């Protein structure tokens, strides 16, 4: 995520000026056909030029990630494909489903058991089947709406359906559908499992946690990301230590939300390996080693490259507390005591190293603030007035004129493009901290800046248009957690 998605996920794909318009138009089928013809003609011209001039001619710069959302359908396995932008004008989802009604009245969907979309008449039996299946799945859990008359149900239903489309049968929850995002990050997957847990969809949460248990290495670590088939991506990127903390927290939240569920095969060994790795990694100060975090950049570029960022320390603390409580519930007293002691060491180091400077990203005088300050507040840690003040300071320093936020102060990426996960993290912090009006305002901004199909994009440009891939699974998860927190308090890992 963050420079994260810019440096790592988006690769060399440029963002288009303004992205995909958020509003709907009335483009006719004939006009769309003409547009496709023009695009094909342009490609032939470029191909001809390349044949003559060779590699001196630049490739077309049309970004391949532009789409207002995923097309799916009922049935198993759940499969989603991006809607062609040429079909987006006048298109909309059928209520509580992933089938898309096109401007000409026909319906685009992925039939049950298929992986390619088909266009059918509105009265085709497959349409009704898809809608029934999707609606029944939503009804099997809870679609968190937030406060009465808030108008967020549609956003919640879309986020749930999109998150399901991004989670294949093997549990490798994907960040999004496009190539540079079509990977499973353990960090993002943990939040997806958490979202499914709090919305009453435990089978999806179990699939994700089981996947993470299968791909975990013997020393407790995870690769930075995985292919959809579960193989690790070998691009030289080191494991990211925050992922251990997030997976431990998500595992604890699953068990807390499903106390009567049968034990997960592999859950306890996964927890033990990850928690032991974190506990054994702490230095003399009580801090874990420096590591890449959700910004996914080399820790050597941080203000203090010798020590971990708050983006690592916060999840590690939440993870150790979660693991200790899980161990207690499993009757594993020795592990519970060991991990609780390690959590106390991290907490003490946090008080010594970060608190005196106001909880910046790196523990230095005048350290820059970033959204990771929310990782040491509810629902990840008990409430603290000093942390609340630091969150407010970070929000001010990261605010953009378009209403969203940057990932952090002095952001090295585009200075006027808002990131929806960070905006949603501030919303989650507000909801879990009892600041209801602030949470509703954040959710309102996110809802207003969805795509024309209602999907939550990764980024929003200065004019309010989509500036990144949609949907983004992490943002979906955070919105669902925020809405759930407004419905009832989310549990917090015990600090002692």
C-alpha cells in the first residue's frame, strides 16, 4: 500500500489524468462501438509505425487498470472480471449482486462455475440465479449500515461482494484484479479476514486464515506477497514484519467473533510460529528490527533507518497481545506468559521511543506523522488521550483539499492524490474511538468518491475522480470494519 502501491503495485503503469469519471453518462452502444473501432485503428497505426521505426516509437500509454469495478455472478467458485470502461456509461449493478445491467438493458455477468463474462437478456434465468445467490450470501451475515438513515448500506454491500470476488476458493485474498495488484499480501488478507469475521461470514475468514497458515514459512514469516496460486513472489523483496502482527490480530478477532467455532486446522501452529518469531526478534530496547511496513518502501529511506517505524511497532504490539490472549484461550499458559511479556516490552519501548515525540512515523525529534498512528488506538489497542491527540495532528498534516488524505506528511508521491485506505483508517479510528460524527464524515467522503459502479478505488485525484484501481480489497475491508464499529464496539486485544 502507499508508496507502497505507487512503487510496488502499480509498477510502471501511469495514472491517467483524472482517472475514470465518477459520474454516469449516456453513451449509446453505437458510440461505444465507434470508440472501440477508433481504438483498434489507433493500435494498427502504432503497430505500423513500430514496424517502420522499431523500438524508437513509444508504446501507447493507456492504463490497463482503468475500470469502475468487477463483474461477477452467483455460484461457486466466485469469479470477477473488470468491466470494460467502454461499457461503463449508463451501467449499474443489479441490487445486492455483482451482475451488471448495461445501458441497453442487457445484463453482463459471470455464470455460476464460469470465469468469463457473458451478456444476456435481462430475463435470462442466469440473471435471477446470480441475484438470488449474491443476495442470499449477503443475508447469511450482516451488511453493516452504520447509523440509521446514513445511506451507507449500498457501499457496505458492494464492499462485501467485491471482497468476496477478490477471494478465490484457496483463500488467497487479492488486493485487486489488475496484474500489478493481483497478488495476495498477508497484510491486506488479514484485514479481509477481519472484515469477514465481523460481518458474520466466517467461512470466508477461515479460508483466508487457512491459506496464510499453508504458505507460512517454518520460521514464522510470510513472503511480502503471493501469487493467486499460493506461490511466493520472488522479486527480492524481504518479508514485511508488520504482516505477522496483522495476521495474529486477525486470527484473534476471528476467534473472538466465533467463540463456538471448531478450531482451525493449522491456526494454532501458525499463531505459535508468528508470535515466537516476533517475541524472539525484539532487541535490547524492546523493539522489533527495522522492516518494510504498509508503505512498502526500504526502511533505509526512513528518518531513522536504525529503528522500526510505527507502521511496524503498532502491528507487532497488537499481534503479540492477540497471540497471548489466544494462547490463554487454548490453555497454553507458558506461551501466553511469554508473549504477554514480549508485548509489555514493546509497549514500554513505544512509551520511551515514540511517545516523547508525539508518536511520529520514526522516533525522532520533529518526526513526520503518518496514518500508522491509528495502529496504536482502538480497535488495535486501548484508548489513550495522547494517542488521540497524535491522530488529530496526523489528520491535519495529511489532509488534502479534495477531502481525503495523503499516506503521510511530506509524502514523496503525488502531492494532490488522496489514498482511500488511509482515509478509511482515520475513519475506523474515529468509529472505534467513539468519534461518530468524524467517522461518518470519512465514510461520506469515501462513499461520494466511489466509481460509477459504486466500487471503492485505491486513490482519488484532485478533482475527485478515480485515480487508482477499483475495487481495492484493503479499503473494502476498512470500510466494513468502520461501519461495524459504528454498529457495535469492536473488541480490542487486551493489554494485560
